[in-house]
C-alpha cells in the first residue's frame, strides 16, 4: 500500500470555503473514483501543529505498481498529458483556481506503508 500526502496552499484570493467547494464538486462528480489503483482518500484541514487551518489530502493506492501505472515510476514520472482525465479536471479546473501555485508543484510525499492496524 502506498499513501501520498499532498499539502495545499490556498491563493490569497481563495477562502477555505472555495477549497471545500472544489472538493465537494470533485466528490459529487465521482472524480476520485475514476483514478485507477486509488482505493481511499481523506481531505482535511489542519487543527494542530505547523499546518493549522491549512488543507491536505491523503491518497491511498493499493500498491506501488498501481501508483506507478497511473503516475509513472518514481524516477521517471509521466507527463501531465498522460494523467487520467478525472485528475486533470480535479487539478486544472477545480483545484488550480484556489491554490497559490500550480497543483503540479505542491509539496507532497508518497510513503510505502509497512505497518497498519487490521480494521
């Protein structure tokens, strides 16, 4: 299992409600259901620590192979033109207008999960 954590910085012109509206639109359109290998996600607002009141997403992929099938190998990512259409809609049309920078330049880290609970 691979977990990718994406950290979002809102544009000065965007409000938290603008971000929430973008997420709601994506969920309503089932955009995240159309990403191959993506098995779960969580999107939230920081309540404690260095990112209080800022947004982040946790994207869960079934395996490194499934992550790489969509985004390319770690050392040779696919070009944006090869992204799934649903992700392009999310990034370019919904997310980009509310972020400070291009969605492809956000801070993120992908983790190979080696321990988890059995729920």
